C-alpha cells in the first residue's frame, strides 16, 4: 500500500512539474512604434549644389517624415556630437507626412530658424536626432564625404545609404 501511495505521489508531482514547464506567452501590450523621423540625406561639402537664403553654399541635412501624420520638430534635437545630444534644439516647424525639410549646418543661427549651430565634417563624424529626454530617434556615423555629392537613404527613410546626386527637399534617387 505504501508503494502505491508513493507511486501516485510521484505521478501527481510529475504531472504538476510538466504542466508548470510549459512556456506561456508573454502578455501582449501595445508596444510603442519607433517614430519615423529620419536623417534622410546630407551634404558635408557643399560648394555649388544648393544655396541658402543668403546665397551661401552651406552644409545641410534633409529630414524626412515617414509618418502618416505631421511632426513638429520643436521636441527634438539635432547634433553632430552624441555626447551633446541637445546641441541644437529644432524650431517649432512642422514636417508634413511623407515630406522633407532642409536644415542648414552653418553655425549661424542668426540667418534663420533652420540654421543649426554646428557644421558637418567632410572627413566624417556623427549625426543624430534625439528626443527631449535623450532617446535616439535616428543616427548615423559616416566616413569621408565627396564635394557636391550627398549621402542619403534609398529609398526615402530606408536603412540603405549611398552616395547620390543631391535631391534636397525631394525624393532620393
């Protein structure tokens, strides 16, 4: 009789242990999606491609809104130094869905709202968009750049980067 009780006990424990071993699905929550605000194209050595409002051929960065809704830039920072994520606070300007906006990187914010307080290095460096709380929105670390040749995503907002004929404020080709 004692043997039967022990056997029943072992069977019950075995069933219990095996039922606890089954993987359970983690709870499903609505995970926040990554904001589709991209550094889409840039030129770190602009000699003749496109001039700003003052007729100057400055470095530039094209931002692309890959969202289906408008994005106001005033909640983001643009930087060329990941240790200074809040280097240049973007102005209260909106980018319409699937559209672009050009930021001049000329260290001369007196020229207008879309003139950042830094220049791009043609030798290569970092470029990033960060949120107010320091979260990464988009970044790139790039190498040496060619004069009057842009470096951009192809197609717009994609992961693939290439040197290209510049298309500021237009679809990358």
